[in-house]
C-alpha cells in the first residue's frame, strides 16, 4: 500500500462546494481517474481518502491537503495528471508526494483577505485601534452551544496594508485537531467594533503550518 498526499487548489466557482459535497466530488474524481485506490476493509468497504482541514464555504485555498492510499506504485506526476484530467472546474492538484507528517502535526493556517470600504482610511485606523485592545472577544459556536472566546492571543497578523480601495490582511490562526479558528471571527469582531461599513472579499487559505513555523508536508 502506497500512502500519498496531494496538495490542491480550490478557487473560483469551486469555493462554493461544501465540505460534504467535496467528499462526494472526490469520490467521483477517483473513480473517473481509475487510480488503484485502496479500499477500507470490513462489511462495507469504501475508498479511503481524507482531508487535513475542512475549508469554510466561500473560502478559496491554494493549499488543501488530500491523503489517500494506492494499491500500486505509480509515479507522482502520473497521479497528478490523471486526477487533474477529471477534476471539476476550480480545483487542481499542484503537488503529489509521499505522506511525511501526521495530520496531528498541524498547528496553524494562514489566510489572506481584503476588506473593502468607502472609508479605507477610517477602517484602517479602526483595525489598528482594535488590535491594541487587551482582548478581542467573540461568540463562537461549539458543540455545546455559543461560547465567548478571546481570539487575540491566538491571532498573528503577518501584514496589514492599506490601498486606495481596500485593507489587505494576512493572518495566521490556530488549526488542527484541537482548535480551529478562521478569519470570519476577526471580521465579525471588527464589524462590532467599528461603525464603518465594509465587506470582506477574496478570503483565501494560503498556508498550513506545523510547530516551529514549518510548512506541513
């Protein structure tokens, strides 16, 4: 059995494919590619594959992780090409390699997004003021209901740049098997803090990282 890890893009119209539908989509993709994918054992065998992190609906990504097993040794380039030949619009395999690290090694994900407003200067100033607060509280949905969490300690702003039409932000947030945050929490906090109207656009996951700032592979 060959353990394979594929990195793929999900952008354009594909960002509206939910995580549940993505599972169905990938099942059809494997069948059409005719790759010798390994099936689970037991009473109801099914193709084994898994995604490292669920992506929120409407988010784009350049670094989604797909793990699967093959029963035959096939060159990585051939695996990539056979999958890309039957991938839906907006999805593309960018790299195929051997699985090196366990999914549990993931600790952070990086996102980029733009905030568009008629008052960019005022919005940029409000972002600076909010980031100076001792805590940034937000209501987060959990399995046990709503919970008030402080997202500031776990939020790392890598860049915050002002243009004529938008404020462009890159940030890292906790990700993995224990805690998962996404930029929506920051955006909601800013809407509660600022009186300036704005819209978030082009939300994209750009990187998945392990501890010590290592890129997950």
